[in-house]
C-alpha cells in the first residue's frame, strides 16, 4: 500500500541530483578561500615575526618590516570611520525613520545602491579630483580617508537602515501613542535595539576599508616613507598599497616570503575584523529581549 | 475638565469623542462616510461590524495616529472633550497624552516592566521637574494596581516586560498609559491575541476602568461587545448604521442590517 510508485522514484532521483549539484557548488565556493588562506599561511608564515611587524622596510623594501604601513592603515581606517559613520548613520536614520515614501526618497535610495556599485578606481579618480585638487588637501591621509569614506558610505547606510528596520514597528507605534516624538522614539527605543546591527556594519566597513588599494593610490598613499605620519595632512604608507607596490612595482627583487607575509598580515586583519564583527553580533543578539 | 469624567455622567457636558461629517480617504479609497459619532464620557462604547467596515480607521482617527500613513485625507471634524483635534495649533503630543491607545497585539517595549510603565511619564513629566524615585515607585505601584497586575509582577519589576504572558503584557500596555492621566482609552481588539482566560481577565479590567476613563473599544467578538459595553456602535462599509444602548442594539436593533449581522447572517 505504501510502496513507492515510479513517479515517487523519479522524484527521489531528481531530488538526489539537485542535492548533489548544490553541494558541489558549495564546495567550489569554499575551495578558493581555503587555497588562498592556505597558500598565504604556508608561504607567508616564515616572514612573520615581531621584527617584521614593528620595523620599517629596509634595503629598497627587500628586507625589514611593515610597521609604517600597519600604522598608516590604522590612520586611514580611523579617519575614514570618523567621516563616514556619522554621515552614514544619520542618513540611514533619516531615510528609515523620517523620510516619506516618495519619489525623492526612492531616488536617494537608488543613488545609494549605485554608489555601492561604482568601481573603486572611479572613486579614486573622484577623490583625487575632489579632495586632493579641488579642496586642496594634497595627497594626504585626509584626502585618502575621505575617498575611502565616500566609497564605504553605502555599506554603513545599508547596514544601518537594515538594522533599524529590523526593530519591530509595534515598538515605534507604542512610543508614538504615548506621545513620544520621532526623535524620542529613536533615542529610547529604535537605536538601543539596532545598535548591534549598526556596529556590525561599521566593523565590516573597517575590514573593507583596510583592504582597498585603488582609492588611496592617488590620494594619499605612498610607496615608502621613512617616518610615521604625524597628522592627517601627511602622506602615509598603507598595507594594501605596500603589498601592491612590492608585488608589482618594486625595482629590486623582493623576497617572495616578504610579499606573502604582507598579504598574510593584511588578510589576518580583515578576517580578525570580520570575526570580531560576528562575535559581537552574536553577543548583542543574546542581549536582545524579544 | 480635570474631574469631569469621573462617574457616570450620561449625556452631561461635552462628549468624550464627537465626530461631525467625518469622511476619510486612503488615497482614492473612501473608508469613512459622513460619520457622526457621539461617545459619552465615562462609559464603555464598543464598535462592531464586519472586517473592513472602518472601525479601526475611525478609532485611529480619534488620536490622529492614522496620519502616520501619509496618504490619508480627512474632512469633517473630530472633537475630544469638546476640543477639535484638527484645529490649528493642536500639538499631537498633547492629543496622544490625553488619548491612550491599546493595540490588538500587546506591544510592550523591550525594556523592564518598571521602565515600560514609567516610559510615558518620564517622557512628559520627568523633563519638566525633578521626579524622586519614591514618586516613581508610587506611580508604578498605583498604575500596576489599577490594572490588577501588581501582585503578579511586584517581585520582578526589573525583568524584561517581554517575558510576561500575553494577558499580562496587554495589562501592562494599559498600565503604561495611566501615569500620563489620559481621559480617553482607545482599544483596538485588545483581546483578540489572548486565550479565553486572558480575554476574561482583560475584559474584567476594562470594566473596572469604566467610570475613570472613557473607553472606546473595537471588537470582532459579539459576545464581548454585548457583555462588556454600555453602548454599542454598528458600522458597515464606512458608515455608522446604528448606535444605542448595548442591550437595545442586541435585543431589538432598529436596523435590519444590524440584526442580520448580530444574528450572524454575514460577518
């Protein structure tokens, strides 16, 4: 009575095929990640040492460490965050909590999506034209960071808006009906319940910012600097640009181990940031009360 | 006007809610047609009618929360305790303070029970003057006592309100309206998310608040309207068909459509 009919068997077969195909695709997805990280660890690990991390490059960058680049990347990321987080969070708050759903709002949303799709080299040229030349900042951390900020703004806006919209509408209604203004509602209910998502977006922005090369190439990064930057008006070395330079531009032969070492440190920073972001999100989600 | 709403005033003084020729459109769709409603102070008025007849729309027009939707247009007037809420210079925050609203689904904020009850109070009072902790505790206790919740929650006031049962949450949602001293309570199917025991408990509470507050309650539950309201309004397709004392509406409706609805011929 319950025996399989031919139709059942055919369905079962199709189902097995589907499962196999999707599983295979998943494996294909993971392979490059494992290969990249594996290669970097195997070839780059020997280069990693305290000296590598905390000294400047020597001998036309064929020896020594990456300290100025590491410090430069931190400068770039921090200044970029200072510029983009306030703007991005405020814009997302406006779009999510205040803006009426009209043509203008939709146009702005479209602009944000498009901003996210602009190639980074175009951002670089924009940054060069706008910040370096027009605003006369010269090639500096400030110009480079602002370029990075413009580029990562959509990340912050989208992440913030999504976490704002994840706050149940019923909470807002409850507040409004007790006579709270929109701002009181945002401050007392919406923000406390969306802060985890916003911070996650910020951390993701950090990882994206620290890895970008093109936007800083013309706007503030330099191949070699004997001293550490002292203000936002200085040029700086940066991890990503340093890697690009020693891998493709250096005149002298840079030991392979050194190149992989730089790449390993860079990817470690990015992965660590992502891990922090995930851990943070899990932690904050545990605190959520609904 | 402070104490006018205490006790059963019948039809003395201004109506708690009075609409005149109220029409409302959502975009091109007209949801309310020439609604003239008079809700007397200090009693419970229920609104019944099939889904989509405009009960909730009418309810939400009273405190102008409906405007949040943005594409709503109204003509006519709505007066609360004799004051036109559409008049120039009306501050919505003041309107909302005077008119509390309870929703279908309990919506306590994801903060402690204490903070929920004191939320509105802190928003309005605590910004004008220094409020002592003792005063807050007093308000907290009296509000929770009024909704018959104090004994259940007094030992876990600092626990999240979302951990309460639905019935307790709904009572809490009523309790948090009280510290800002509203005069009118609007309830949009306050029991529809609750089980029978919870429904009974909340109905009992609503009946207890009668007299101190004017209560306008939307319900789908005919039995609830019948046992827990003084007056009953029957709406159909955006119009008020009948409005009278609940027992009369149910026993001898004047309009045949009311009779049909009450007898369950459509719904």
